[in-house]
């Protein structure tokens, strides 16, 4: 469907073109339709005016990005009780193609059943205060945060009704998931990329306080992720080194939290049930990696390479289990106890190949 991509100037014009929208409640049955606004775009599949799910169950679908894991999306739909799914994105312009990823139709048919799937694409912070957006979030039985730029999520949502709605959604025992940038912000601690770059492991290891190490510690507050730092595209982009630095930084600032890191490979997902048990999703192409420091950082200061001893690195494969309550790992795929001295990683760890890379591809998103 071709949609008018030009911003709509004023509420009166919007109403004249598209009809009235009830601001504080879900759309009446059969009335929902696609539209573009100056601050956000809205695309819908199914009927968000139908009754919501009778029963939902809390759960987390943590996806590394770089490709879909069908089991993770089915997890969101099933835990949402076959009800209403809301998909959130954020881009700085109006270039988003509603067919990109086809999440809405896939939740209705391929991954569902679901009675509706609404996609909201944020273009500005103002959208996070729009009553129509908040009404959709409050009516959601399951929420999925798509990939893109996590910096936009922080800029547009932190300190807004959207942030409050996401946290309230989880408290109400409804599922939430995220892929790539969407995963990056699900952990209580997150790398924000607010400088517009993508931190490389070799830079972080050389100086844990490099200006590009932009961290957040007070955004989403999701059960089982209270002390977790989530990272994405993990093995393909050699992000173990940077995750070790991120976790060390957090633990120096918040030692009582005893944070640990969870990095997830591309086309892979960890599904966390209501009891706090996480498992690699069926169909995952890679693994999940845990970074669990056993002692505080020995040397962690601005301008000096990282020195950190006794970091437990665990690889989770199919069949592995992580109990987020006790931090016990059942049937790990592999593990090692590593140390980094003056920014130099070990040469013989199970994770040495994904610790850092010398060159990042120019066309990497």
C-alpha cells in the first residue's frame, strides 16, 4: 500500500484525512487503519479493537539480531495469549517501509495466532507523549522492540510515558522481547551508542573510559534482568571484549549489583520463562555468552587499559539453562576462567576468537 509520506500538519488536518481516533482507549472494532503522522507512523494488521487476551504470561525473548528466530516470535505470541502485539521502532526520518521485516502480518499468521499487530515507528520524542501511542501500549498483550539504533530508543523514550508503559507492561505479567537494538536496551544496564558510533572491543579494552563507552543504568526495569547487561551481534562482531569492559564499568559504579553480561549471537535467541529460566531457542544459529566477573576490576581508570582477573566466560548452547535467580548454569556448552592484563586478552580461551577484531566492515549497520 502506498502511503502519504509527508508529515501531517496539525490535528485538524489529521482528523479530516483519517477520521477521529479515540485517544485514551483502543480503537473501536474494525476502525484501525494505517497512517503517518509528523512524529510517528502507524501500521496495523488484524483488529486492535477486539477484546484483549484473557490470560498472559511473563517472558523475555532476547534476540541477537542479524536474522529471525521463529521460535522467539512464537514465544511472544503464545505468552501474549494470542492477543494484541505492539511492535516498536525508531528512525530519524520517514523512510521506514512497512513491509520491512513484515512483523505485523507474520505475528498474525506465521507466528501467531494474534488478533492484531500494531507497528509504531517513532520519529521524535514528541511521539512518546502522544495519547494514541500510549493507548496502544496499554492495550498490548505482548511487545516487541525491533532493531535499529538504540540511541534513538533512549533519546525518544527515557523519562516519558513510553518508558513507564513498557515497565508497567512487564509488571503486569505480559511478555516483551527485542532484537539487535531492541535487545540492547532490555537489560537493566545497557550500551546506548549515544555518540552515534558502535564501540569496538579493542577501543574499550584500551580505555574503559573512552568517550564512546556510553552506558545507561536507569531505563527499563524488567524482572530477571535487574543485574544484567545485554549485548548483540555477539560473535560475528567480536563483542566479548567490550562487554567485559561494560560489565567492569557497571560493577565499579554499582558494586552491590554484581552485574553480569549476556551476549547473544546473530540469528539466535534466549527465551526466559516466568520462573527465570533462560534457554537458547530452537532454531538458533549460534550461542549465548555469559560474562561473570569473579572479583572487582584491579585496574579500571580513564586512559589506562583494562586489567581484570578471573572472568568466568560461559557459552550456552541448545540444552544449556541459565537460572537468572541463582546464576547457576546447567549443561554449559563450554566455559573458561580468563584474565585480561593491560588490555591484552588471553590467547587460549574458548572465547579468544570473539574477544576483539582489528577492522570493522564499512558497510556494517
